[in-house]
């Protein structure tokens, strides 16, 4: 009988580094971001995006954000201006007093349209 532990390859990570569970590869992107809480009054929160993927974004803020809350994020990078809605998945306090936030994109419900009005 063969020992399965010796035949499986395990990724060895340095101590203190968690396994990356992302479903899409991330790309480094550093850009200013503003966030407005969905459906609630108040001014925007500001922060910096650190990475982005097809499914979500990682950024840093001065204020903690509640897991599960939805925000509209707006990025301006050179001539690119991009806005989308996201939901906070994780918010951890960083040693510097800022907060590392991970969020996933969420689809905004769109009103039904007549199929004849959609261009082919």
C-alpha cells in the first residue's frame, strides 16, 4: 500500500502566508478610489486600489468597511474613469492603522427591456 501523502505535491508557503483562494488571477494596480455606500446618505470614503481581477478588487482605506455592505467604487487612472458596484468580502486592520479590504463585483439589477430595442 502506497502512502498518499508522499505522492501528493503540496505547495510550501513561508510561515505567516495564507493560501491564495482567488478564483481569478489578480493584477497589481495602484490608483485612487472613491467609494459611496449603496442606498445610504453620506460623503464618499477614499482609498487606494492595490490589485484588481476579473472578479474583484483589493484596496486600502482609512475607515473600516462592514463585510457584506455594497459600495459604488470609482477609479480614475489617467484618461480611464471606471465605476462599478461591489460587496465587501473581508476587511482587516493593517499594522499602519489603515484597513485592507477585499471586495467582489456585484451585478446591479437592470430593468427588463424589450428585446427588439437591443441592437444586434
